[in-house]
C-alpha cells in the first residue's frame, strides 16, 4: 500500500472496469462514489499518495454541504471540520455586511481523504497512478498510466485532474489553456481571535479578493485570489498578500498576534465553464476544474466540482446500462441546463464588484436593508440567482422594501 486508502498500481487488474476516474479530488472521488454505489466497477486513480496537501481556501458553503449530504459524508465531515455561523464581507471602502448560515472549514488533505474513503467504502478501488493518456476505441477506452506498460481497460473514463490540463488537452477537451485566475494561501497561527469567515474586496487586493477563514485551534487560512485580464506575469500575488496583511485591519490584527509568518502556496484556477469541453473522445467526460467549475466571483469551487462529479456519474451509469457511450452527452446538457445559469449570475456579480464605487454602493445599501441581506444570504444558499440582485431593478427595489 502507498497510503491508507490506496493500492499499488501493480496490484490493480488491467481490465474488467466499468469506469476509470483520473484524479481523486472532490469531483473525481464524488463521481467514483456515486458510480460505485450504483454497483459499477470503478477504479479511482490519483498521482499523489493520500492524504496529500492541496492549495485551497478550505471553506465549505451550502452547495458543498448539500453535495456531501447526498454522498452520505456530511456527518463525518462535520466531525472533522471547524464550524462557523456567519460570513462577514467587506467592500473596497471597508463597509461590512454579515450573513448568517452554516459554514465549515476543513483542510483539503482531510476532506479529500474523506471523500475518497467514501468512494472506497462504496466499492471503488483506489490506487496511486499518474494517467498520461486515454485512447478511445471500439468497446471502451484504454487508460495509460506512467510506469505501467499494459494499459488499463474500461468502458468509460472520467478526467478529474483539476487545473492541470495536460491530459484533457491531449484529449482535445481544452479550449483555453491559460488559467482563469491564480490564488495564494497561507496557514497562520495567531492568538487574535476571528470567529466569522471573512471575505474581503479590499482596495489592497483589487481587482481580486481575499479571505480569512478560521480553522479552529487558533489556526487561520489566509489567502488572496486574482483574475488578471491582461496576463499572469503582471500579477504578483505575494505583493498583494503582504499588502492585505499590512493594510486590511482584521488581517493586520491577526498577523500582529501571529506566531510567525504564514507558509504560502499558490495554485492556478479554472473558472466559468468556458475553458473546456465537458466531453472528450467517445466514452470520456471531464469534471471539476477541468471544465472550469470554480466561481470567478468568489473562487469557491468545491461544491460545484462535486456537483459535476454527480452529474457525470448519473450520465455514465445510464450509458453503461444501455451500452451506449454517446449517452454521456446528457452530462454536457445537464451542465448547460443546471449549472450554466448560475455561473452567468456570478459573472454579473463579478462585473459589478469590479468597480469599487459600485461595490461600496451595494454594500452600503445591504448594511441598511434586511431584504438585500436576505437576498445575499440566498445567493450563498443558492436559493437566489445573483442576476436577480445585481441589476438596477434589484438595487432600487432594496429601497422599497
């Protein structure tokens, strides 16, 4: 064994698989879990030994909690996570708005191990392997893994390699090679206490955003993200990160009482559902960040990644039942029908928040309008479409309620 969950690749039989899933993050492991639960023979692969660290904000908002609940994993995640009852948002002018709800924080090395463990408990086989190629042909797919001469044979394959698009690019699934954004996070221990999740659009981080998420035990995940329009070389996230710690009052207080500097790590982001095709060659589908499942307004992506895994699992199960790989097309249609409208709403919200004076105006109004705050909480809970709020009618309407 190469880890508590994984088999050695050499111990894995080469054939007899219904689905091979490349990548064991939330999207891939969720797909494997739901397929295995339907009785399918699933091989889940990841190139890293688990548990492994993953750069992330570590925050779980309602869509992720619902996906974990559907997977039967929410009680286990709650036991391992830190709970917060409120998120506080700050505008560029530091106008603050607080929204109540259920929010959890948990390091990705723990979350991903729980979801992959759920897949294994449901009947999937989990092994360590780097998938370097997938060939489609009559009767299924051949999955080539580094260090193994004989390919793995399955009826279908799901690609869940995150922001690393080398494999989906080779499969002709990538439309936009360059990441949409970049993020940098660090873990900080401090005697200063912050109980809320903090999301900031402070001027020190514009045109990006920043966060402070309490992890419990005096530890905090502090990070910044940016979506540069003119190319990544012009963005120095370390400079933005340092400015945020220096200039944003809650971050400054946290850092002043910290035991030492934050250990920083960065990662690319793929957002907005526009950078890739959901389907590759016959019998191949992409999920999670492969298809850009992260919101470009907040950088939140765990819940939507898990949802794409669920949708792909449902379509794959139907395709296997009927022996028709072309039925995976239902997955692409579900992305457009179920997910695309919400991403459009978040894109509109991001457009508004890109203008500091507009952002301040919305926050100022929300701080005085219970109706607007309830609508904002509904956006987080996904009971309200951001497009219904981030428009002139919605803003004017807040004065009439």
